[in-house]
């Protein structure tokens, strides 16, 4: 004989030669030496039972002490601690299988979820269960505040998604969310090799600003709407540049952006896009063409400079002629002009030597008289 003590909130199962004999409650118990007792805590999961659970449940005394949950294929069960007759804190997720918990102080409630369906029932509080412990069973998509999303279920369009976080059960049904940025965006069409009407080769870089207005047209009715928009702008650029000579293109460069936007507006609308603004970033000529253009520019500037010089020379000569006519008719003006030149000469020299054969005033008088006579 042997003694076994079962503590409070415990339960014991006595087996003899592999067969269930009896249930033991709290207290001291005498057992025969060939009997084996298995002790479990009430409220906990029945782990490592002495025999198959289905066989164990055939004994009414044991089945009455167990709370059994059956979780089928494509199901999970969410276990909650029961508090005062209402659902309490979440405990664990039970996957497919048969789960048995000993009845006792802890009582549980269960919410079963059918994973073969996509939608998650409102009775399941995802706020408290995500990202753990349901992350293995739930797929999550987030649409930012500046985005719109398109939901495809089983590769078929379902609906438009606004900003928010969306959850669906993970199963064999494919779910895809395509998102598009609804803010103003900019597209660069750069390095375009284009021939002008007069066969001049150039490289052109262009930008356009756009806004996606219809996400269904952009993501459902069209594939890769941005690439289609790029090609439309590219063709409009070639159409405009190819209709003008190089000189005309450089002269009408400001008209390029309005032409491209107007030409591609209808195509952009079919793509669900509105064009808002655009412009030419660069026009790059090949090296030899650039040298020729520089030579032409230098020749034009030299011709302009020569014209300006000739115009100034003509004006200067005309001014001198007018001055000479005035001086010829006015002796006082002549004297003033002489004094002006004497003053200029005096500014250029540091000292003047005067000979002693007459007074300084007589020498200056003779100088002016002689200069006048020589001029006349």
C-alpha cells in the first residue's frame, strides 16, 4: 500500500494495468502498489494523458471534469478567461484538434473563427490581438492617408479602399491590394534623342506634374498607367520638335510645354490622370552642332559690335564738325578751346621752364599767337 496526497485545486486519475480505475479529489488516499496515479492542476490543459483522450472521455467521471473544445479543419478557437459570467482576458489561440481543460477555478469561453472565409467577425477584437498572437492567421494591408487602394479578391476587382488598416483571414483565396499615391507627382522624360525639321539632332529633357484622380481607371482599367503616360508624353515631344527647325524650336521653346499637356490631356484622362504643369528642363546639342552655333553667335555679336562702333564714330565725327563750325564763327569759343587744351597739357606735366629773354606773360602770349597762326 502507498499514500498519495492530492492538493486543493488538483485532481488525480488512478490507473491499473493501463485501465482507468477511479478519480481522486483533494486529500490523502491509499493506493495499491500496482496502481498508478496521475495528478493534474485544475483549470489547466490536459497534457500527456495516460491514454488516448477519446478513450478517457468514455469514462463519465473523467468527462464530467473536463471542458472539451473541438476545433475543425480551417478553424481556430480563441480562448478567453471567464470573469463573473462575462468574457474576460484573452488566453490563447487553439488550432485544429481536440483540446481538454480541467474544470476548476478557471472557466473559459471560446470564439471560433472560420478561416475559410475572408472577413473577420466583429466579435473578434483585433486591436488587442494584433500583431500578436493572430499574426500567423491574419493578413494585414495598410493604406496611408495620401493613398487609395484597390482590393482584388481571387484576382477580381472588389472595391476601392480609403485610408486605414485592413485585415483578412489567411487562406487559399488570393487577396491583393494595389495602392496609388494621390498627391501631386512629377514624371521626368529625360535624354530624348530627337531630330528637328532641318535634321538637327538634339537631346531634350522634359518634366510634367500630374495627379491621379480616378484610381479605378489607373489601376483596374489600365496596366502600368505611369508607363503609358510616359510614352504619350514622349510621342508628343517628338511630334512638336519634329515640326520645327532648330532655330524655330529655340525661339518657341516656351510653347513646348502647353502643346505637350494639351496633346496628352485626353490620353491622361483615360488613364485616370490629370496633367497640371510641365516644362523643358534641358535642350542639349551635339558637340559639332554646339560649336557651329557658338561660331554663328560670335559672328552675330561681332557684326553688332562693328555696327555700334561705326555708329559711334559717325556721331563723333558729326560732333567734331559741328564744333569746328562753331569755333570758326566765334573767336571767343576758339580761345576757350585753346585754354581747355592748355589745361589738359598742364595736367600731364609736373614743371614748366620759362627762358629769361622776356616776361612770362609775353612768352605765353607769343605761344598762343603762334599757335593761332599755325592753326589758321
